[in-house]
C-alpha cells in the first residue's frame, strides 16, 4: 500500500488489510482498499474506540467481502465457458462413479458388475449417436471470418469431449437405476439398463447438440442477451427471429422464427465477417 501520509489506522487493521488485499481482484483492489480504510477509520473513531466484538465483526466482514469479490470475479470469468461446461460434466461423472462404488461395495465388485453392461452399451452407442446426429437441430450458415478453420477444430474437439462425458454419465446412471432389481431379476435388469441407457443418451446428446449451437463459434462461450428481431406478421417479407450475441464481442447468432425459402438456417456472423456466405 502506498500512502503519502502515515496511515491513521491501528497496527492490527493495517496488517489485516495487507494480508487480505491480495485476495481482491486487481481491477477492484484500489477502490476496495480505500473503502475499507475509511470504514475502519470511522469505526476506530466511533466513541473513542472499538470493542473486541465490533473489531471481530469488522474483520470478518472485511474478509468475507474480499472473498465474495474474488468468487464473483471467477464467476464472471468462467460463466458460460467451455471449461466450466467440461468441469461440470466431469464432476457429475466423478460423483456418479462414487455413488456406483457405494452401491457395489468395492472396486472389484464394481468392475465385475459393469463389465457386461459396458459391452452391451458399447455396441449400442454408434447407432444411438448416428440417430441423434441425423435428427439433430438444423445446421447454420457461417459468414467467413479470420481463424475459421482453427475455431472449427476447437469446436469439434470440445463437442467430442462433451459427448464422451455424456456417454459415460448416462451409462453409469442407467446402471445405478437398474442395480436394485439386478439381484432378483437379472435378465429384466439387463434389458431395462440398455433401455435406460438409450433414453438417457438420446436426451443427453440432444442437449449437447443444442448447447453447441448456442455457443460462440470462436471462444465457445454460451451466447447471451437473446433479443427478438423483426415482426411475425412480416415473416415472408423481412427477417424475423431471435439474435444472441457473444459477451466477448466475437459475433452474433441469428435464428429464424420460421424457415422460409430464403432463410432456412441459423446464421453466425463473426465480428470481422464479410458479406459472402459459405455453408458449413
């Protein structure tokens, strides 16, 4: 902390500010420091000093305020990012494995219990993925922009990783749903497990396709600020639909309200896009 004059605060307050200050995001640190210096000085001057209880309350409030600013900064930084999506799916997969372990009792029992269901689901997976892809939402037309090829590769890698995590999660969930009846009705449980896997996977992959469509084609953040553009009554004469923009300014996605002969697909427009359209 740099001051032109010595700080009027007590030694404890100065040391507390010095310790907690690095927790606050750098962009907000200066204002936070001035605010709490003023608050502590006012509390110190209140009726000639502070009680131990008031000192403890102010200290806890100062620390909690710094922690809230840091967590809020992380929330704003990672909100809607591909990293957060991947981490959330990975966390759900880890929790599902732990729950399955609790049901089976040990790792060896779990491996034995998962072996044959895993083989059956492995054979069913390609067909499920193909059917889901064939019935997925409409593709979009993308205006050309710099770095399009590299962005396309990143999108496909992210989608592949997301798909693998969803397949893992749906398989484990289908196993857990049918585990209670497996001891008494093993054949029925096996059939229900495959059926549950198919249903869970179809819903999971359809969400993955929809989520992929609603992300920025460059930074893979979830698009925000949906806005209705155009008038439904003029649908045949002018464009009508929803527009969503990337919070980082990379572009916007235009989704038509109704498909027409001249506007059949969603359209992604990059921030540096030209006027020539090229189908993906």
